[in-house]
């Protein structure tokens, strides 16, 4: 499991971290452009010593020295700490010779539909491989298209058939992998009423290719390539989970090794394309899926970046501060900084939006937020905080009428204060 990361001279700040990861669930929140995806890229590199999407990190401009310090736990030796200092002449991040340290499976789901998989049975390498002139992929890196159509190496080796072919082959051949896929799709479904279930293979036009399909709630089998973006993303996720664990077990058996002893799952914006019904079920479902696929014998660490308060709300029933953590990235003195937030149940999505994790002052439109904050400043007689166009009680009241519904919970406070102020003003006039 990944224990910690600390960056110097690389990333969104001169010094970033340290980030002390929890062993089970880790949520990373923050505004766009502050380094959430970058942190996942670094986590992937620390675990696999490869760069996702073949995009290595580069030092900050003007940085005299750039380094990545990381620590991980290893079942055989306990916690291990390492660091890499960027070599400018070679333009690389050096690591200890030999294979990556983690004896487990690492899966990275990108926000764009790409996936990277590191499998200790198929991606370990050592100097011996070079001596024997053996090609071994450092990781399986799928573009969104390759997830569907398959992954072929530079030497012509087919590493993955792709979702379209495997799904239909598993289904027609009654392969146990199809039972796993069906189970995973069911677990990742948005609700008990709207269940993702495979339909019969279908053809599109005169194309002789058999395409997988989903049985829609209205009873029709629709080719998966024609399903919604959310359904396609969940289907691709389900397929990659089943494919990764299936191929890992087969490869482990072939080389005479035991299957992985841990799984690390990195996910960037898991809520992308997903309806709120899905967002509030996806994380608990993922943990259950991974435990089911591995017969609940393999610890699973999840590190995910999210913009969704529903994702955090969905974690409340099972969140354990001794095993889980929430981090937020924010600008402080012009630099991005990451901090672990104190866990507290917020109860609903509105409370999550105005919590430290997301930082909105009001869970409303910008105009409503501006009007309410002007009203609050006016009530406390803070004239300096009143924006242009909202300097008087009448201007503020008109703005509130325009942006708030009649039953909004702010109205009683404003009206009671207005009535009390008008009464006081009238009394002063009579005196």
C-alpha cells in the first residue's frame, strides 16, 4: 500500500505534502488545476515506476532541485521509504535498479476513459530480462479506444482482446469471467430498479461483428457502443476490473506464483458522466466488487480525486477515520497546499458543498450567494462589505426576491430582522 508522498520542486507548489495516505479509502478534493490528477500520476509512478500515458513529471521552472519522496508498505519487509532526485542531464527520475516494490495489482482509471494496469505477474522486470533479451511491458496502458478494441504490443503480441471481443466470447462460451462481469455490473448499477444487465449480442447494420449489449429498463437490448456515456464508462470499468484480476490469476498460475497480496486503485473523477443515483453508490460498490473478485482475501486501497459531494456523502455510513481519509487542495499564499481534513459527517450534500472539502460559501447560484452575503453584511452593519448595487435595504431586498424562492430558509431571518428594524426606526421617529 502507498503510505506517503512528498514533492519538492515539482508539481503545483515548491513543496507539496507530505500526504499520509490511509490504508483503505482516500478522497482528494480541490479546485481545478491545483494538482489532484498530478498527485494520482505521482502515486502511480511511486507504485509502478512507470508514467501513466507516457507523460513524466517535469520540475518546476526555476527549481534548483526536484525530488519525489515516497513510502510504501510491503508485506514481507514492512514500511519502506525511498526518494528520487531528478537528473537534469539525463532528464529522468532515477530509482533503485530492478523491479517495482509493490507485490500487488495497481489500477489507474483516468478521467478520459483511459486505464493503466500494473500486474506483478506480468509487468515485473529485472536486469535479467534485458540480459535474456526478453520484452516485458512495464505496464498495460490503454487509450479509451484500446479498452474497447484491444491492446497490441510493439512486437505484435496481443495483450488484451478488448471489451467488445472478450465480452461476447465470455458470454457465448459461458466463461466464469462472464459470471464475474455480470456480478460486477449488477453491483455497480445505479439503483435496485435500474440494474445493469447484459443483453444478447447484437449486430449493427451489415457489420458481422457481434457487439455486447445491455438490457435497458424498457426491455430492449441496446448495443453497448450506443449506450449513454455513463453506462459505457461503468461497463469499461467493470470489464477492466474483471480482465485485470482474471489475467493476473492465470499469469500467476502459469509462472508458479501466488496471486497478489494487495490491490491499489487510483481513480480520477469517478463521478464523470454519472447520474447522482450512480454517484452515491459507486465507491461502496467498488470496494465490494474488488473484495468479491478476490474472495475478500486481498486488502484494497482506493485513492480517488473527486469534485462530487455525493461521493463523500456516500462514504459516511462506512467511513472509519482509522482506515480512511479526506484531503483537500487549496491555494494558500499563492501556492497549492494539501491538508487532511478532520472527518465529520455532514448529513447531506448541501452541507458537504459548504464544508472545507469543497469550500463554497453558499450552496447556491453566484447571484444568490452575493445577495445573501450582502444581506448578512447589512444586518451586522458592515458597510465596507456591501458590493456595488447592493448598498441599501431596498436594493438587497429586490435582489433577494429575484434570486430566492418564496420558501427559502433565509427569508424568515431577513424578514424578522427587517420588521424589527422598521419597528425600531418608527419608534425612534415617534420619540
